[in-house]
C-alpha cells in the first residue's frame, strides 16, 4: 500500500512559540534557508527591511520575477543538477533534501503554465554577525498597504545579504495548482537559490478558504474534532511556507484554538501527546494530528503520528497501527463522518516511520 510521510507543526500563537517552531524546522533541514512573505510596504527602523513588489523599481521587480520563473522551469523539468548549480553554497553542498523536493514536485507541475504571483525584496545587508562569528536571527516585518495588517518573518541564523522571495504558481491542470516559493540571495548581481518551498493550493478539490468556512460551520454543528482538523487543512493550504506568521493566519489559529476540544487546547506534540486508551488495554500516545491528501480521494484522510518505544516486525507493526486507528476513532467517532480514512505513522527513535492507511469502513 502506498505510504507518505507528512510533517505537521502545531504551535502557540505567541511569537515565542513561532520562533521555536522555525528553529525546529531549520534544524530538520539545515541546507534550506527559509522565509515566507505576504503583504506590501516596507519597514525602515530595523536592520532588516522588507520591500514588496509595489515599492520596487520595475527593473528590479522584473529581475527577481525572471529569476524565480527560471528556477520554476528547472523544477518542472526535474533538473536538479541545474538547480544545484544555481544555488548558494550552503544549499549546493548539501543538496539531498532539495533534490528530493524537486523530484516529488516535478510531476505535479510538469507541462503547466507558470505565473509569478508575488515578489519581495528582503534586505539583510546590515545584519551584524554574533560575537562568535555565527549568523544571527533575522526578523522582517511587512505591512499590507500601510494598514494594520502585518506579516512577521523570522529566519534563524541568516547570513547577512540581500534576499528576495518569490511565489510562483503552476498547474498541469487548472484545478490542481501548486505554489512554488523561492528564497534567493543576490551574489555578484545574480539571484541564486537559497530555499525552495512547494505547496499544493487545493486538497480533495477544495482550497484553504473553503476549509476555513467549513470549519466555522462545524463549530456551530458541535463537531469540534472535525472543525479542528479542517482548520489545520486551511492553514496548510493558505501558508506559502510553514513558518509564516501573518495577521490572517493568526486569526485562523485563534479561531482553531478557541474552538478546539479540551484535549487539543494546547495542541498535540511530543511534549503534550494526545493519549487514547484502546480496547486492547494499551495506551496510544499521538504526537501529531492533522490531515493528508496523498491518496487523492474525494475527501481527506486523518493523519496521526504515533510514538512507539521500539520498532517491530511488519505484521506486529501493522496490527499495532490498526489498533491505534481503532482507538482514535472509538474515542472521537465524529471523525468517521467526513474523512476517507486514517493514516497512522508509528515513529520509533532511530527508525523510519512505519505508515499505514485504512479506509473508515475497514476500521473496527
């Protein structure tokens, strides 16, 4: 059976937790520098400044857009070698993670038209290195048309320099658009790849705003677990990258947290697992809970990450996963109403996750 690994990040709305989540992501993928940016305007009182496309000179805006379009074309052709040669040193010397992303993204965007949706200039040339020579954290703020709407970005350990962020949309089919976001750094007049963040814009045929609207309706229908999962789906689709903090996304997270069932009020993590007791008498510790669209079904799957003490043989591992899925649905049966099935990712330290998927009708 096909399996997929999907990492979910659930965090508090406070900026401290946002920073911790970004640091965790960068530690997981050190070769990829990261940022996402939405809005227009610039700030001038920080060492790091943000200028959106409306504030850029046409030549500079077009230069950034053309560089992003070129990188997107390399992804569409699955030309990882060309991307590596067009990358900054930090990315080029440790290219495995990026090569994997390119390989999995290329079939989804091959042959489709591309459009540069947004471009931004992120100036961190005045950043000062830490006393020990290490790169400092960089923080960028952008306002939306000089309004109270704001997006904040924090890039841990960012080398000083002049960066650009561009969002390119591509679609082999109009209903299956993907968003390819690129972080670039300017070196000797060239924009070089410093990070790549591909994301689908739809799941099971619907976009993020649809899932947000449906989540609100589920709250009124007293379906808190389904609502919470649909809020996660909305967030996943609406974020250009997993480490953006914006006014709109904060509103979404606030709604999700307010509507969350008590067991999820603090989120789900390794430090605060969701503990469910099964009919077999065992306790199952879930460290992550979200949604999955990898099977391309008409409705989403629930995706649950299960902490296990050790790896075991395939037969025993599958039975354990089946029992965990059954325990989860027995405890929270409303999930059966709208989801196609349940993915269980059993994760033991030092071993690859063991993933299984079962349709709802097969889960006792």
